[in-house]
């Protein structure tokens, strides 16, 4: 029952917000998301560590087609729901100093997106997963289109076409697997696993690329990334946080939950190409980030590099790689929301994101400089920060796949330090100039967001064991099953 509550409470809150006017909208939206987070904490406290799916609910939905409303959570799903319900109230809190037109619609769309995201992470029926996958696209499309920046219509349409194309390819693959299920056709996850594993090498390869394309576009990885930098840049700050912090995790989660177990032989025969694309994306995006002048665009490219490493680690298909992928999804979500919020703080005060135009802000507000530095160090994976835990496991997993591949993928750590530390130096250090002659003090909501995020970065970095223990048994079960089906 708690899974149904996690899914539908944000939807009910979103519908209620449509009828609320004025400043109360922000407070009600924040309160609703805090309640949703509290429900997730209840689920965490009730969760019994192991490799089984818990909090399961299954109702016959479209019986004639073998479609069920089947949801539940194992350790991997639970951590993704935790990430979603932890970040959404923070994202709403970042908007407390903003005045959006039609705020009831804006916050209603944010909560509707949370509803769909939670649905994606708990779905245990292929058709239901696809429905939630598509539902998540609708709110963010309107958030970007209605509240975005210059050229938002053209850029948002490109984003919509990219993601819809990938989604239709995944739907086609799901229907093909559905028609191959034994006996009465079913979209149940176990039936699709069995159907996919029963295909020969060639057909598993076809299904692999059809499903992988949908996830690769959503993450995104090279060369399916071209929609991302423009969309992240033009989207309103909170829309960018939703996209980078949570929505891209739909793709990496999909690889773990659906792609690896459905076509394990297809993964074994095609992973070398997919991992190569992921590693190319790491180096390519890092190099592009180094030459960026717009700080928001720099972070957008850094996100592509981080996700490329996550993708490579997961596709290496060993316990360390998949475990690292899960942990880095959590870390990246926290860090990238912090970085985009810092961009928003700077742009609100100075009206620019140009790195070269800024400087000397540490002299004006040392507290902000320290909080910014903690978020940045988490992003570059400094030991004792959250980013280090995931990247260490990922590189370990990729190394087991191939030493040279790991060596090239490891450049993400070095190049990341180059562009992030250099940007910090330009923005925060040195002397103030005509642009940065003053800095308005941080508001209470801005301080609260940065302190919460920094506490998460340091707390998880120092003591990651609780989250590792939750994900570990589920990851081991999944990887063991996939490798057994591969014949390894």
C-alpha cells in the first residue's frame, strides 16, 4: 500500500494546487513534497534488506491484453524513489525567491512530474513502465516551453522529438517481447525477462539496440546528446534541476532494470560498442566543458561526462559497475542540483553566467564560497565526498571489463577537476570587478538548500554504508542472473 501512496499522493497534490492562488502555492507544494519524502523514509524504515521485491501491489488493469498495474520496490528502486523524493522539495525550495507567472500551474506540473518519476522507478509491468515513462515527459515539456528562456519553443520541440523517437523504439521492442511471451501474452517483468532471454543472438541484438536507444537518448550519451546542452541552458532553473537531477536517471535505471536482464546475450555481444560510445562521450563532453564560457552550459556538458561513466560501468555488467552506477546516480543527482542552483544564485545577482565576467565573490561572501566549494568537490569526486564512492566503484567495474577502457574513462576525474576548479577560480577568487562589486546576502531559503545539499555530500561521502547495504543484495541478484543467462 505504501507504494501506491508514493505514486498517487503527488498526483492528488498536483490537482489540488490548480485551485490554489497566490503565495500559498509555494508553501503547499513544499509541504506536499516533504510529506512525500516522509512516506519514503517510512518505506526505508520498513524495508528489510535483501534481494527481494517488497511493498508489491498488483491489480489486473487490461486483462484481455495481459496488462497489470504491478508495482513494487527492491533496493535499487527504493534508492531511486529516495533520490526523487529528496530532491523535489529541495528544487521547490530553490524557487522561493522567484515569482513565476501562473505559479499554481508551475508547481502542479512539478508534482505531476514527481508522480510519473516515482511510477517509472516502481513499475514491474512493461506497459505500465512505458506509460509512466511517457507521462514524465509531458510536465517537463510544458515547464521548459512556458517558463524557459530564449528560443525555448524550437529547443523544447527538439527535446520532445528526440525523446519521443526513443520511446517509440522502446515500445516497439516491448510489444515484440510481449508477443513472444509463452502462453497468455503478458507485459509482466518476469515474462518479458523470460521472453527476451529465449531469443537467439541476432534478435536479442535487435531488441538491445531498440531499447538502448531510448535510454541512451534520455541519459544522454554520445552521439544522442545534442538535445541536452541547449535544453538544460534554456530551461528555467528548476526545470534544469529536474532534468539533470532526476529525469536522466530514468535512462540509467532503465538499463539496469530492463535492458540487462531482458537481453543478456545481446548485452554481451553489443556492450563493447555501447561502452565505447559512453567513453567517447566522457572525453568529448569533458573537452567541450573546458572551453565553455557560460557556467550553466559547462555544467550541462559535465553532466554528459558523468553519465557516460555511469553508463559504461553499468554495461560492464559486474557487481562493482552496477553498484557504482546506482550510487553515482544518487551522488550526481545531489551534486548537479547544487551546481545548477549556484548558477541560478549567480545569475539572479549579476544577470550573467559568463565565467570571465565574474570574480572575487569569495571576498564578498566567504560562506557562499565554502558551500560552493563543497558542492564542487563532490562533483569532482574528492575522497570523503559522495562523488568519490560512486566513481571509485564505477572505475573498478570498468577496469574489470578492460584496463584501457578504464584508463580512458578515468580521464573524467582529471578533466572534471580541470574545468570545475578553473571555473571556481575565475568566479570566486581574485579581485572583484565592476560586475561583482557587491553580492546580496544569501536568503534563508538559499542557505537552507545549500546546507542540506552539502550535508548530504559530506555525510554520504564519509559514511556510505547504509545506502550500499540497501542496494547491494538487489544488485548482486540482478548481476548473477544476467551473467548466468550470458553463460558466464
